[in-house]
C-alpha cells in the first residue's frame, strides 16, 4: 500500500481516505492533524521579526532567526538543547516554525503583535 498525505477539503477526498484506511494492513499507523502553517503566515512572520529587531533596542544584537526562537520559546513550544561540540555552550534543536499548526502559528503572530505593542513597534506591513 502506498503512503500518503490527504487534504480533507471535499467529500470525495474524505471517502478516498476512508477506502485507504479500510485497505491498510492491520499494523499500519494513521494520523489526522490540523494543517501546518500556511505560506501566507510564513511570509508575514519575517517582516514582523525584522520590525522587532530594527525597532526594539534590546533586539538589535540578534538575528531574525534568534528572535524567532525567543518567541517560539515564549509561545511554549517544546525545545531541546544540546551541548556544542567543544562544550562551550548549548544550542536549540528540533524546533521549526514550519511544523507549527495554523492555530499555533496564529498564536505566535499574536504574541509578536503583543510584544511589539508593548515596545511601540510600528509594523511595516500594509494596514488592511
């Protein structure tokens, strides 16, 4: 049987998935989940992080990836840390914003908005 991921947006797609589930061997694993973040959400994130870096004095020293990791940590996303090869410090592993669900990513964006409001950030994104 072929492995696959199915987006369940129509009745036909749901029925096809049901057929595949019924035909699957007894020891196979099935997982249903909320979709991960959208490309639009991801495109919104990076200018927000740049606005934070450019306008909040405490953030000037950090790159946008570092700032993103700080917000993911504040969001409560699970992180693991490993020691560097020479034992000089630790670094985060296993956490990627691309694995957040749509609702988790929305929470991340709202957290960034709240932080920005607290620090007087003027967003570069167009007002809608």
